[in-house]
């Protein structure tokens, strides 16, 4: 894992750090070939330079976001906007993380992808990759 992600996690309070450490471990385990780094100040995992999943500390808690998550058809993942295809879930306790859900979502993130890496080149238009 990118050392900057560890630094990101380590600067959080104890509960948030535990949540982020578990998320990073699970994401890295289920997306072993994904590149990971700090992107726009938050940990993000990429497949072929396309952002797949990431997390960030927000007022509501730790937000786990899947860039193409709106197409996962998962009740627990909330779709906030309509312009992009992302969906998120917030965690405030490590006990709220369901590893089976997370594994399923990560598997879907490999199969269901929208092309975010070329969104600027396509002037905001998303095209489904897989």
C-alpha cells in the first residue's frame, strides 16, 4: 500500500483510523492489482488509471465511495447526485463494516466501470467500460 495512505489513516482519530485501516486492507486484498495513492487529498484505488474506490473523512463519518457504484444495484450504497455514477456509504464505527458486502461491492467494481479517466477529454460524458 502507498505509504501516503498509511499517513492519511494515521492522522485520524482512533475510531476513524481503525475504519480506514480495515477499508484499506480489504480493498487491497480484493483489488490486488489496483494502483493506490492519495488523489485529491484522499486514498483512491485505480484499475488501469480509472478511479474505482476511495474513502475520505467527512462530517457524516468515513465515506467509502465507489465511482461506478450507482450501477451496482446495492441498497446500502447511496446515490447522491445524478451527473456521475458514484455511490457511497458512511461508517462511524468499525463494527458497521460488513466485510461480505464490501467484498461483493469490490467484485462489482471490477466488472462495472465507467470511464472517469477520460471524462475531461470527453467533456463530461461518461462511457461504460465493462
